[in-house]
């Protein structure tokens, strides 16, 4: 039960920052893809 409680608190904390994290990852992925396309030409 203690593990479930820790997971729950972890996910509630994570969800607060999930939006910003996803935006950062999306920007990074888009930047990498654009870099590959530019350098491959």
C-alpha cells in the first residue's frame, strides 16, 4: 500500500509539470528532425 501511495503522489506531482515537459520534448524532437533534414540535403 505504501508503494501505491508513493506512486500516486509522484503522478500528481508529475501531472502538474507534464504539459511543460511534453512541450519541451516536442520542441527538442522537432528541432532534431529539422536538423537532420537540413544536414541531409
